[in-house]
C-alpha cells in the first residue's frame, strides 16, 4: 500500500499545526463561529446533533493493521470506544471534544492519515472497489490510479471552491462494487481492442435530491491521459456548473441541462489544450506509486482442499460463514473475507475499539497486513489463505464479528440519520436494527437470497437508498417520521434508480411494510435463484404495491 | 390548516463539549430542556437569540426551537428532532444526555 513521502508527511503535519492554531483562536474568542466553521470543516470536523463529529479519510478504503489499531486507540482515548464506518469508506467519530481534535489529527498523522477534504466543495476522498488488488475478476488494481488522483486533488488550488462537492469512484473489475455509476466521475478499468488497459469515464451520476445514473463521456481513455482528462472535466464543471442554487450545483445537473454530447465536446476541447500544458507526472513517479500496490508475496503452498472441505462440512456455522462471507480471490490458494459489521440488532458500520484491534490482529497474522473498508460498511481481509479460514472464523466468532449475512437482508446500509446527523429528517439506524431483528433467522435470510436494503435519513441519500433493491428514505411529514419506500434500485454495473412505491409509512409501520414486500417476493419468485431484483425487473412494481397498500389497491 | 405557532426556546451546542444547551431565564445555559426560558413573544425571542449569538466564546449554532408547556408545567419539545436532542442517539442508550438520568 501507499506510504507517505516526505512531502505528504510535511503537508499533513503542517495542516494539523495550522488547525491547532485555529482551534486555539476559536477558544480564546479571536475567531467567531462563522469564521471558524469553514476552517474546521476543511479538517473534517462537523458539529452534529449531540456533539462534534470527526470524519477521517481512508483513501480508497485501504488500511494496514497499524492504522486500524491507531483508529481503535483514538476511539478509546478521545471518543466513546467505537467508530462508525461509512458509505464513503471513511470512519467517523461521533463524540470528540473540540479541544482534543488537533491531538486526534496528530495521532492520525502518526499513521499517515488525515481528515482533509472530507467536507467542503472540493474533490473528496476517492473511493474504490473494496476487493481491489484481490478480486478474481479484476483487469487491474484501480488503487494506483486512485492514489494518483488523491495526490492530484489534494489541496489542488483550482478545485478548492467548486460549485459543489465532487466524488470520484473507481473500479478495476467489470463487476462494479464501487457504485461508479452514482458518482460525479466514475472510472472503470477496461481493455481496448488491442488488449491494452485504459479507462471508461462516466460523469454525472449521483444520488440525493435528483438521482441520476452516470453517463459515459469517454469509452476508452489511455492510462497516460487520465490526469489531463479529469482536469478537463473539472475545469468545465468549475466554470459551467451552477452556483445560483445549491440543489442544482452538482455536475449531474450540468450533464442533464447541457446534454452529455455537448459537454463531451467542451471537455474534449479543454482536454486538447490540457494535453499540451498539463504537467503529466513523470513515468518514474507513476511507477513508484504502482510499486507500492504490488500484491503481497503470497504463501503459495498448495491448500489441502480435501482437508479444508471436511473441516468446513463438520461445522454448519462455519459452512454458512464460508458460503456467505467469502469471495473468490485471483490466487486459488487465497480468499477474500468480508467481516460483517451488521450483527443482528446492531448499528450498521459500527465497530468497537476491541473489534478494530481484533480485525487488525487478523490482518497481521493471516492477511498480509491489509484491510479494506467497503462502501457497504463492512471490513474486508482481502488476502487470506483458504486453509486459515477456520481459524479466522473462530477469532471473528469470539469477537461477535462472524455474522454470516454478507449480501443478505440484514447486511443493510444505514446512514447515521437523526440519531447523529444535523441534516437528518428522520432516524435510519433504529429502522435497520428493527428490520434485522424481525428477520434475525439467518436461514430465512439465506432462503430470501441476495437482497440489498439501503436506508437514508434524508434526501441527501448518504445511505444510497436509490440504489437499494429496497430503498428506505426517512422524511419529516408534518412533524412525524415518515418512511418512503423505493423498489428496484441497483448500484452495480446494471445500475438503476429505485422507483417510489407510494405514500410513506410511519416509524411503526415501516418494518411490517418491508415484511409484506418480502412475503410478496417469496410468493411470486420462481425458485431460489430468481432473485428479488430479477423478479422486480420481470414483474414490475404492481404486485409489490398491492402488497404494500392492500386497501387502496382493493378500492381502486 | 394554519400552522400552529408555538412559543420558542433558545438552544445551541456547547463550544467545547459540542453537546446541547438551552438558555435559561437568567441568560445562563443549562443542559436540561426543562430549564429553558419559554418565549411567547416573537420579538423577545429574537432578542434572546441575538443575545445568545453574542456569546460566541461558549456556544455554536444558536437557534430558536418550538416548545410548549408540558404536564409538569415545564417546557418540553414539540418536534421529534428537538426531543431527540434532549436525549441522545437511540442506538446507544448509554450515550448522550439520556445516560445521565
Ligand atoms: S442521508 Fe441525510 S441524514 Fe443521512 S447522513 Fe446523509 S445528510 Fe445525514
């Protein structure tokens, strides 16, 4: 993984020093809140409902064990002993004190981490496939490109005051696990006719108030042209994106109002001049970045598959864990483990300091020191030997981290909602908790099959509800929490925006309403392999609407 | 239906701690909603807010929130958001104000 060079170290330390001075001046009264607020936000510090919140960037979701242990230490020393992993592959601390935040940022800098550009109208943390560098279906590891983009966007003087925030996501695989079609820029690694790797570039995807699927602006971009091309997109957006209305300021609105073809022409035009003037990083620099993402030196001793199958077969719980939480690695002796942060009844994405240390320990002992955070709020051990799976399972089980529900109903995304977030219109976490308790039987969840429920506590859609097979949006309806259901969303390569099912449900009604959708699906599916999304795409919304609103449909 | 106009209280977050505070009749700050001064008069409420905003050295984000007299004769929140602010997050009953009662 990427190690900071002297420039990175100095830059981050100087920012902490600068912020320390700003906090001191806020505390002694020389800065007003209006003056201080943009400064603290530039360093990831928000003021939420009950406390400050610090959002720490985890570039492309990659961590080593030392960093994970430091995150645990910070949560114990300056917070309440846990952290919340988010859909942006970040970690948030919900209870820091203002005066402690410079010390927290210094502790982060000790392990090459920071909270810069986790807020504000700039290029935010670049996210990537959480299986990057390990997935069997990968063309190339997207992280060297993501790191290049991180370096390029960090403190980029031209792009600190964009019309609105700007999010870039990357995948190196045809199976899109990074929701690239719902980002301002989505980058997908592809090969051209000659078999050379390059990028397909999408722009204008996004969720929120006006959800849109990204459109292809360039079908094939040679790797060397990435920075001038992305810079051209940002320049066109910076000049033409709307600044008159915050709700129309994202690039998706520019794409929508201008049209992708016109915008493509503008971008290509700027790109032509960019190509001449842009100081493309020297090849040695790119090679040096790539060298830091080389796969670990794998232990290639052949796994005794017979022996392993017998061990797995002998323990039904282990078997179900292996069936559900393990994904295929490109190296046949290895596997990818997804550690679910969605225990039944728990808060999606939360991990205690102890759990963080246990996951870090597993990465050290069995996982070549690598961990990932997924946008689905889980933790990944990207490289483990298959014959270590039983031992890893045992450790996870003892730590309450072995819930075998990845990709199933209770593996929900839920944003912080009105339990923490100052922008929320309703709660989302307790809806997730109650849903997971209502369907606590994992056998039932396995029978229901792949299902993505995603919950947001307001229209900003941090919980990705638009791309949930079942999406839930919490709203404030005349002073009462009300939950709107969308159906048929999809965040993968076959992305689609969910359709609104009808009027909202109260807090008390929302879990029974989701249960009716599930019952309806189970009744009409044609066998176990006929997934919820397949059925929805085949039969449409009507049967589900009947199940959701029996009275209205009966009288209609 | 005309929107009901409720009396107001002044609330904010404490600068150092970040937690929720309420302005009392004496212009001091309390961590309990029931200690808040209730303003029936719009101008008085706005003056009180201005007074609060001037105390930037100890708070952030002051605003007026709807409140009403509760059963015990003391102010209580009207909207669920304000009710949550008096308690803390629903997923950790041991965090936030609710932990202290
Ligand atoms: S979706 Fe809304 S409530 Fe949820 S975290 Fe984002 S801004 Fe907050």
